[in-house]
């Protein structure tokens, strides 16, 4: 199964919120430029293999029905990757409504993940972040206090706090993105 990532992510203000553009990579190799121009429309894909012979691309529409059209080989690979993914709950709905993974949603989630990782890394770089036993996160600015002084304070005054800065990125994201 291929691994998809994004790089060269740039955010901008669009007509209907925050837009972005990014480069999509399959197994570390660039395959397309993707743009969400924040106009309410779908993500636009500019495939780098656009001059390759067209192949069948099968996707699910918003009602979960299969639809086939002619596209690029890389587009077909991404579409197949998304088709193989399970349906997921619609954020904000509690009635069990699910949505099929689409190329738009998939790439948007990759871009959102890059943004989240960047924000978490910036926070733990400028703050000492601690997890209280009740699950709440407390932060202290490293601009105001030396880091070692803060760490000693936490160890002595709050021995039940866990220092998020010492945890792997995945754990930091889990606790800081609530």
C-alpha cells in the first residue's frame, strides 16, 4: 500500500475561509499539486503525469455510488487508495452518518495534519506544557522562565503532572488537540 504525504503547504485567506495549496507525494515522489482555494468548491488537482495515457479512475460520489471516468495513472492510484479506506463518521454529527473517503477529504486531512504538527511543535518549543491528572493542559512560557527552573517547579509542586514536552509528537498531538 502506498504512503501519501504532503509538503510545500501554504495557507491563505479565501472567499469562504482558509485555503491552501500543497504538493502531494506518493512514497516520497511528487505526483500532483493540490489547491483548495476556499471558494466552496472541490480541491483542484494538477497531476504531474497529465500527459500520460488516460486510464479508468473509479471513485465514490457523495451518495456512495461508484463512478468511473478517464484520468491519469497517479489519479487512479490515489482514487483506489481512497476507495480502500473505510467510511468515516461525519464530524459534528452524532446520528451515525458516514462519508466515503474521497481524494478531496484525504488530501485535506493530510494538509490539516501537517498544520497541526507545526502548531504543536511551535507550542512545545516556546512553552513547557504539562498534563494535569484531570486531562487539562497547563502551559508556562519559556520566555518568562528558564526551562530547567520550570521543570524543577513542576517536579516539586506538581509531581502528578506529566510534561508533554518529553513525550513523542503523537502523544503531544493527542493531548493538545482536544
